[in-house]
């Protein structure tokens, strides 16, 4: 219940951010990410990739989708695949925040996920750094992950 309240508050606050904004970036993108995933039982490193497309909606906002694959670096795990939609807005000239949600296919079962992230664009090219939190809701196996990444828009 508390997680829903936090996510709802973020969705309500997101439209206020354009007052601080620069330009949103759109187009195809690819990203390499790594971090840590945890459950109630244990914590493991994670490594993954993502590819997606963001549509520039104007007013410094974007809407996009991505497909990703992540491997929890433990012996008894497989690559987890996810389909994710994201909605974001620029909060500085080079930084954007976004909320995301989608569906994750895991070796423990399949389920929805929600998350929150930040991208910081480097220089004038398409390269960016990212940080993201994601929570996966699988019936008997909920998990969390925090990742950092480096990516590029094409």
C-alpha cells in the first residue's frame, strides 16, 4: 500500500517539473546498465542492456518504450526480459526525470514493474548517464533493483 502512495505522489508531482526544464531528447536509444537487485532473502549484482525509442511530446516532455534484458549475477538465475513504457520531463537543461511501468518476465514468474529514473545528458551529443530504481511485483517473489547506466541516442 505504501509503495502505491509513493508512486502516485511521483506521478502527481511530475507535471510540475517543466518549470525548471531545458529540452527533452527523443529518438532511438541504447543503454548498458549495472547495479544491484535485492529481495527479502538476498542481494546480488545485476548487469543488463536496453533499447528503446522516446517520442518528444513538446513542452520538455517525452513518452517512450523500451525492451531490456538483465542478468542477476547469481548461479540460479536467468536473463530477465522486460517491456517498459516511460514518461518523463526535463528538469534542467541536461537532466530528465521519468516514471516507468511495464511487465517483467523472470525465472520466478512474470509480473508488472514500476520505477523512477533520471538521465543526465553529456555534452552536445546523444550520450547520457542514467540512474533508475525498479520494483517488480511477482506473486511470491517481489524484487527491487537500482542500476546506473550509460547510453546514447542515435
